């Protein structure tokens, strides 16, 4: 049997002192200690011990649960010195590195001789090395080198037996009918609370499609329309008695006279079929007149003086979309107008201003109160 105390002083060469003899005695103990902190410990010119992690296991035959552990293996091909064992022996025994390495090499030689002669060597706490068919074999000890599992025992599991207890008919509980009737009397109150909670939902379900443009025209819909207690004030428009005529029926002077009479009105086109909305102005507009021969014209054709800065609310490629957006702005009380057609887009102005500062202040106010975004356009 080869144990921790296998070597003794008489087996050491005469050139080794007594301290090296003690090192040889404790080499296997140093290997044992290193396996707790390292996954591989190599004995130069002999082989290496490799620790592999093994998870917790349940044995159905013995009904036991083993904790996680490090399972040791022996690899005869790991013979190159990595310095781990030599440094451990040197620091623990107070020897130089060369003397510690010589002691380990002598330990390896003695270990090989012992295996060849007795076919079996036991390293306490590590395992048993034996020789079978010319090959080194290793059987690990039950020592658990996993520090995190220190102190965890093997647990015995007692399987639960299914309950065979039966309930007799006499033990069946009987619920009194009186308690059941009391429970039924309390349920209508709960239904009243549910009905009261669902009533606003039913109201909005019927009110939104009837009173808002959410499902019909998104361009005219605003989130403020969802408030059933707010009402938008409609603008009052005064009918303008416009006179349609041929250019040949009146002279230029008569046309200018009619122009001045209708100077308090402004027309806004709605579609391509010559439909207009006529707005009465507080002050007379600056009138212009263009004599186009051969075409129908509206005698009272008024234009408002253009400001230099405009808040542009949208640009539309289709004129019908631009006119729809213009009409929605007019209904909200904005002095909106069709500014021009720029690069194929009809630009709709929410309002005009004489300075950029006024336009910026109005843009913030309109965005905050009406939720309409816009940008400032400077006309040349």
C-alpha cells in the first residue's frame, strides 16, 4: 500500500538532506491540497490529475441525491512540468525551486517502480493507481474537491405515497339553501356597478361616428372634437350678391363701379365647378380688375392685400384636397387663404402677418390651442 508516508529517509539518495526527505513524504499531500483550487495538477514525467465538474445527481435505485462535485481523472500524457506542483512544494517546505523539482522527480521515479512491482498504489484522499495490461488505470476517491459543495451531505429522498383515504357519503357537506338565496340577493348590486361603468363607453361608441369626422374625413378631425362638452363656433357668412355677366354687356366704367360696391366682400374658391364661399370684410379690400375678353367673369372680384409672412398649414398636389383643408380652417375661424401654387403644390396659409416675429408667436399659439402644425413662409 502506497500512502502519504510511502517514502522514508533511507530511500533517498545520499546527496539529499533531511528536508528533501520530508518533501518526498508530503508530495502526495501537496497534490491533494492543490486539487481543491485547481482543475489540473501534473506530476512531471508521470502524468496529471484532471478534475471535471459533475452536477448534482439523483439515484432512483437508492433514492439519494448527491451534491455537485469534482470528478477526478488521470491522464498519462500530461508529463510536461507546468511549475504548479514545484512552486507549491518550494513555498510550503521552504526549499529552492530546483530542490523542490528534484524531490518531485524522485517521487515520480519511486511511484513508477512501486506500480511495476506491486501493480497498485494508493494516494490517500486522491484515489488508487493500478497497472492493468501494461496501462495505468485510476479509480478516484470519494473526496469532493468542489469547494462550493463543502459540507453538503448525500440526501436521502423518501417517496410520497398516494393517499388512499376515501370520503364517505356522510361527510359530504350540505350547503343550506338560505345562504344561497342571500348570495343571489347581493349580485344585482354588482351588476349595477358594471352597467354604470359601461355606460360612458356605449355613449362614446354612438357619439363619435355621429358628431365627429373620425371615420369620414381625417383631414377635418381634431382630438379636441372628442370632448362632448365643447362646441365649435361656426363663422357667420353674409351672402354676396355677385353679378355674373358677359364682358360685352357692361363698359369698363360700369365694371369698376360694381367693383367698388362689392369692396366689402371676399370670395374663396372651393372647387373647379366655380363654387365659392363669400366672406364679408370689416374694411374695404384693395380692388383689382382684369379685363379678359371672351370669358365669363365676376364683376366684384376682390383681393385682400397680401402680407409678407404666412403660416403655411399644408401643401397639396390635388386642388380638391387643398380646398377641403382651406374650408376646415375657415370653419375654425382662421382667416385662411390659398397663397399660391409652388412647384405643383397648392400652399394653404392659415393667416398672414407683417413680421416674422408675429408669425412665430401665432404658430406656437395655434399649435398649443388647436394642435395644428405650420411653418413660416416669407413671400418675395
